[in-house]
C-alpha cells in the first residue's frame, strides 16, 4: 500500500515515527510531505526515518500556484474559524479569541457579530453562508495534480485544524480522486483549542473516547468515521529505561546528588500570554522561602518549551540555589533519552499546563500545578486542562495558593514509590484505551490499513467554476472598493502601516496612517 502523509512541518511526524517505521516494516511505502520548512529540529528525525527505511521517502508539497482565489479562500476560512471563539466560553479566556480576530479580515470579523442582529442565531446563519461559498469552490488544480501524480492508496493529514488551514484543499482533492483520506489527530488539545472541522475526512483517528465525543459532538463528524486508536506517540515512554544514573545526571547538570529533584516543565503558552520566565522566578522564590527544608533545599531542573528555548539563553538563576536549565525538542533518540532521564530521576513534576504532564504520569511521577490568574487562558480557560483533573480520577494535583502548592510539593517529595501504577485509570482512559499493556501504534496501523480498503465515491469536480471567477473578481475589487483596512487582517495592517510610515519618511511627506 502506498501512503501519502502530509503535515504542516516535520515536527508533526514526531508523534508518528514508530507507526511510520512499523508501516514500512509491513511492506507499505510511506511518503512524508510537508508544507513549510521546520524550525524546531523535526527535519533531523525525518532524515533518520528516510535513511533507515528505503520505503520511507520525504519532500515538500509543491508551492501553490498564485491565484486570486487561494488568498480569498484562506481569508474566508479564517472568518469561519473566528466564529468558534465568539462562544461565551472565551469571555473569561479571550486570548484565543484575540488571536483568531487578529488573523481574520476586519470586514468578516465585523460581520460575525454586528450590532442589533448579532448573537448565536446570526452566527450560525453567517457560518452556513460562508461555508457554502467556501465548499462550492473546487480545490486548486495544482493540488489535484500533486495527489494524482502520487496516486496514494491512503492520504493521511495532520493537523488540519489550524486557523485558516489550507489542508482542507487536500481533503477535497482526495475526495475528487476517490482517495481514502484520514485525519491523524496530533495532540490532546487539537479538537478543543483550534479550528472546527468542516470538511470531514473518511476517518478521524483519535486517542480516546473523550476525543471521540469531541469529534462527534463539537465538530459534527459522523460517528462511523471516528476510530479510537490510543495515543501512539506515548508508546515508547512505557518501556523506556534511563540511560544514565541519577548521580551521573546530577554531575552533568551541576546539581547536588543528596537532594530531591523537582522538574519544572514549561508550557507552550497562547500568543499574548505573559512570559513564563517571570513566573518561574516567582515560583523559585516560593520554594527557597518555604519553611519546609526539603522543599526549600530541593534541586530544580527547568525544561524549556521547545519553541521557547531561545528565551532561556543567558537567563541567570544563580540566586536561587541549585537550578539547571536543560532539555531540547524530543524528536530523536538522544533528546528523548535526555528528556526521559529528567523525568525518571525527578521526585515531582511542576508546570502550568503541558503535554509533559502526560509523560510524567506515564513514568509515575507526582504532577503538580498552581492556578495562576494571569495564566487563566492557558489553564482553566482551556477545555483540555480539565481532562487532567477529571478523566480517570485525574493526574494533576491543583493548588489555588502558593502555600497550598508548597504543602503538596513537600508531600510529593517525601512520597514513596507506589507498588501499583498511581495513574492507571487515567492512562487506560486517555492514553491506552485497550489496556496499559497494549500499545496504541499497532491499533493505529491496523486502522490505516483498513482505511486503504475503503471505497470512496468520487466527488464532482469543477461544477461551479463560475463561482471561482466571480469570487476572484470580488477579491480583486474588494480592496479597491472597501479599502485595505476592511479587507486585510489586523496582523497584515501592522506591516502595511509600517511600510507607509517608511515611505513617508523617505519622501519627507506627511501621511495619514
């Protein structure tokens, strides 16, 4: 079977590398294609896959041919995606709403909630209209040609739920060519924190029954298209052993060997959040001022979030005693070994809200957080954070105050290892639904192979090309009739404003900006 796997960039394949290797072992050919260059080191992992497995190849999808409609379609989809964040849920956690609005053309954002007639009914009607226009236009010919040239038996896509995602065109092209298409849900938060699905692939591969409920109830995916496979990305953590002893790790990081280690795992914060570094300094101050000598004297290992690692360069934490900052993006064996060793040799794991909590739970470490009002958007302001508290009894001990958090941390540092896995109910409900001893990757592979046997009825192609012409003309004329302030997004206006200022400065003439 020939499988074409399209991801936004190489790091997305990190969660499927074991499944990709197994597919190659079973005789399948897998081509990994990305839309943009990787900035987090994921390309090295893809190169390792292609070097070790001749049946695994990689490359970039061809650039989209410039046409007026491609830009207009993306703006239309951004307008659709923005509607999700007008839900009252985001009234107290508005950063995602702000992010979506900054990416949405101002005219479409204004129409989403107009005075007098705005509200839920209007948004539903508005969404149906926008989606009808978007759905009426066939995928670009360049994408259809690309898929037809590869002629895969199965098309896999991730993440598909980015704001204004252009990956929708691949779903539509696959349907046009009768190619079975599956969405591989990449992370535990992707169905709750990102855009809504509007074009449903033939299969949606989810981790657990919680995500199945999200796919069906929130996104409207037909139940028969949703397949629960488990979280294959965590399989390798269950069987892994440390590569270095605790004393060796302490010596490498310059930490004393006679103190417990608290691992602080940083979070990928929503854009617009306050810097986490400032909170980490505050948290370290809590620890060092704690009346409990075990807490006050504990060693601290800080693991930066991969995309935010540069912010930690040159940060001086020497005033807080034994503290080390260490760890890279876990996309290959050496970096995964480093990460696992830091988890394994820690006595407790602390953070705000991150998937590292799941990995800490697999290793069996106590996971703690404190609710910080300025990070509400990233904690209780997200649906997926609550899963860590509720599913299978939860895995995170939550504190409302610094004093409560320090008391919980002191208890965690003194706790003896449990004879049975402390988080088994959660892991069997959220990570390995078929049992703690049943890896998820084989189930995912079987589901992909089953998708290859599906018969997909071809969709009609190009029946409404007249609409493409009309909308292309509307897109070209929109800026002339309405002005860029209405047809551009706020994020686009900032650079445009700077360009006008620079031009005015060069010509020494005033300008209205």
